[in-house]
C-alpha cells in the first residue's frame, strides 16, 4: 500500500498521479501530490516504479502501516532499483518545493 510521498525528493512531474490505476493521488498547487485515497491502493507498485526521483514508498502489505512504524530511507525507491530502473534523482536536481519549478498548464 502507498505509504509515503517524500516532498524533498519530489520534482512535481505527476507521473505517479498519471499511472495510478485507482486514482489514489491528488495533484496540488505545490507540485507534491498527496495520498488522498490510500484505501484504494492496490499495491501494484506502478507509482513507485515510474517515479523518476524515488520519492515514493509502497509497502508490500496491502494494509496501512501503523503510525509507530518507521520507513527507513534505504527502503524508498527499492522497487524501482529491483526492476532495473535504477536510482533516479541526482544530487542538486530541482524539486517540486520552491518557486523555481514552474507547473505545467493543463487544459
């Protein structure tokens, strides 16, 4: 189940929003998508696989983690690496947080 969107790592590309088959995410004006319907997540890992910056974490269990559970940084993006898509974000890359990232206009 989708557990985390890491705002500092997100570049606001919305690929997770676009590839999610159950519409779990909502777009935001900040560029960082929010997990709006976690219970709809089918644990398909599509969002984590397509995230170019490894900003998402999908837990293999199909139930939400307890709030006391801690997600270690080395778990974030591990699915993408396991399927051979590598680590995405290079140091110094732009992020979605901040005024320097223009949001694409959609009609």
